[in-house]
C-alpha cells in the first residue's frame, strides 16, 4: 500500500495545502470538523461562522448558487486595523498631525458596502472619495459628518463642480482636487458665481513608479496629475486671484497594489518635497493625500510578487508617517493631516464568492491493446515501443519520442497516409505514455521545463456554477490571483488535480492559475465528487470585482448575502439581494421582453394553426418562456 494511503490526512495539512492561514489574515480558517469558517472579528475574536451553514440557510430560503457573501464585521475590523496602524505610527514618531481615511467608491460601489463603511467609520470621521458625478451623489447623500472628507477626483464638468460647491455651502467637507490645468478656470468661475470659496487640492504627477500591474498609473505618462511646471502655474493663478488660501491639499496616487515598500517610501519622500514647496509658495495646505496603493497579500507569501506585498499595514503606516515627518521637520514646517484612500485593503477580505460544482470531466488514462493490428502504421508501432520501453531512467527520451511519433501520425493523417482508426490508436497510446511519464516525475524535485505543463494537460476539468468575467474579472483581465478552495470536506485528502471552468461558452472562462506560497500553481487539488453538493469559495474578492464585472453571456449579478453579527454575537442576515433575472439582464442590453414574448406567442400560434402543437401545448410553451424570463441567469437546481 502506498505511503499516502497510510498517512492520515488532517485539517492542518489542508490548511497548509491551500494556504488559508497565510492569506486569511485571521479571518478564515478550517475547523476541526473540516469546514471553512469565518471569524468576522479577526483571529482574536471569539465568534466563528461556518460558510456551509450559511449556504444551507440560503438553500432553505430558495436562493441558488452562486452567491456573494459579504461580512460587514470584517469591514469594521479592517477599518479598525487601518486606523490603529496609523495612530500607532503617529504616536511612536511623535507626529504632530492626525490621520483621516477616505474610501474610494469605485473600489466597491454596492450600496450595502458603502453604507456600512460610512456607518462603521463614523467614529474615525472616515470619509469618501468620488471620481464621477454618480459617485458624488452617493457620497453626498451618505456622509452626515462635517469632519469627514469628501474628496472629488476625476474629470469635472460644470455640473460636477456645482454639485461639489453647493455641497460645501450646506456643510459637507468637500475638497475639489485639480487633476489638470483646464479645471482651475472653470472651478474659479463657478465659485465666483456661487459666492463660495472652494477647498482645493492638487494632484501631483510623481516621477516615482509603483511597479506591478499598475506601474503606468504614475510617472511622466500617468493619466492624471500635474507636473512641477503646471503646479507652479497653478500657484501663480491662485495668487493672482487671491485664492492661495483655498489650496489645502496635495494628492498623489502611485498605483492600486503597491507590492514593494521601497516604492511607497520613495513616493512619500518625493510628494513631501512638493508639499513643502507649496507651503513655501504661500498656499494654506494642511493635508497630504497619499492616495491608494496599500496592497493585499492575496497569496500569503509576504513577498513583492504581484499578488502579494512585502510589508504589513503597520509598517506601511509607519513609513508614510516617518517619510512625511522627516521632510517637514527638515523644512521647519508643521506636520499635515495624512489622508489615504486605502480601498482595496479595506474591502478585499469581506467578500467571498461561493459556487457549486456542476460536474467534472476526468482524465482517465486510456487502456491500450496488447497487440497491434497487422500492417499498422509504423508511427503507431513506434509509439507502442515507447510504451513498452518506458522506465524511470529514460523518461525524457521517451517523452521526446512519443511527441515526435504523435506529431508524425497527425501529419500522415492530413496527407491521407494514415487512417482515422490509426490516428485514434496513436492518440490513445500517446496519452497512455504521457500519463505514465507524469506519474514518474510529478514528485521529483526537478522537472524539465518542457514537461512542466503535463500536470495541467492531464488535470480534471471541474465545471463551476459561476462566471469569471462577472465575479472575478481581474483573474481574466490582468492575471490577478485569488485564493480558491473547497469550503468543506477538509478531513479528506483531495486526490484530484483540477482546472476550473465556468459556465460561460468562452474558452477564456476558466481558472488555471492558482496561488502557492512559493510559486504559482496551474492546478488546484480538489475532492472527488460524490452524491452531495460540492462547494468552492473564491476569497478576497471584495475589491473591484463586483464593480467591474461585466455582462458576458448575459449572466449578470449573482445572489448576494450581507451578513453581520448582532449585539449578542449571533449571525444576522442583514440583507439578501436576489441576483439578476433573465428579464433584467436583457433589459440592460436594450431588449424589450414584452416584444420578445409577443413574437414567441405569434410563433406558437402559427404552430397551432399548422398542426405542429396543440392549444394546450402552446399554453405550456408560453408558461415555460415566461418562467424562464423570471428565472436566475445561473444554473438552477
């Protein structure tokens, strides 16, 4: 019996295999009974929730998979962690300013999420950042704290500026950030007409770069921001109109996921020098906004890999505080309020997508005949010799031979020199050889580069009830890695190596790259399906994924469950939001469902007249279509 079969599989081994205690940040773990649990208040909290229990409750309420589960208490915990990190850094450095955070609405625009952030952040005077008129309406309607900042970024037309200025007059703490020189004249003209002195900020275009996926956000070719010459022109214009006291904030944004702390330090130092220059020019200032960029450790490796970070939140906060303080002290000016837009770090952990596996396509090693037919093509004969001659010592040689003979038989088939059955037999023998080769080399320390992809080629395909494009678009668009793992059955050893396919009809609708502590994996260990439902969770998907998810295949939004703990620590379903129906997604694409049903009704009536269906069958057909329009866009049991 193999050693693997003799070794008892444990939940700790499962936790190590999927890395949940590395990327979970104390919020996620595996219970002794083998189920994934959520600790909404972090690792020091005394409350844990089994995701499987939530799924069973949802099933009882007739909500199908997939479902996005949002944990409001994780939002609260992350906000506390962010503020405690900055407050600790400020205290230890004897910094003479304060910290205020703002949440960029673009990171997750969902009403429950933004409302919770405002509610939970009120004790810190936590604000919001808007990058469009629609986002400004959200922020203005939710912020009822005059101390909380409402930062206005993005392109601004006259209407956007008027909204901001009028909101300032009614008591909101609005700061209009000037992104480009053309905005200043319009802001000045509208402020004069409305008789209000605006709170202004300026976005600086730094030479510092972020690295990683969002490296182009900064540098000379960055989309937004003003260079030093443009900033000096801005100062001159404000001085000319006696408005230097309106300029109160310096803003910069290096990138969305800054994985290397050295990049953070460099940007802070450069921006602080610009801040000092603005103060010396006579601007009121008082605030420096370091933008977003506080990264999330998606794979738990704590490195400068694109899906990780080589620093902690307290280290990030301490370096920002120290960097600003050192430059200001050298210049002899007061320490400003520090503002950050740490959206990704605030909301990533709170969102978990849960979906069921519908079926699998397993790779079964093909059986081969003991003898070949007479007069068989010589390439088939050669492949059979590879099979018979394969040993652990000649694996690489037999691999090369098998690939060569397989390719040759395909060429001969194209030229009519091999029959369909000969090609089929060659393919069967080839995959039999490849399967045996992989079993020989898969546990070796060194695998030749040319054979590294064999595991993926032989992996099972697990079909999940979800859409990559809707729920994890960054996995498709920018190769972002998200932790994915089963939410139960962790007392069993996962014996299958799998690639995940979604239910779209697109060949890109799959996940074949997964997190690993030391590298990237191209298969995911999963359990063999049995008669019970098998559920997987995609974790840390609370930032951007819902906001940028598209309508590929018209699948639309998933069901959503918003969970929070009540005052007694009991789980409360704060909100259940049904996913899009077929009617809703068709309306997004400008289809009129009444017109569609009218045409189907006409076709059904014609079928009755022509004797192809009965009147009763027509009624059933129309009911089927009408029910389909009301139904969930994803696979329903």
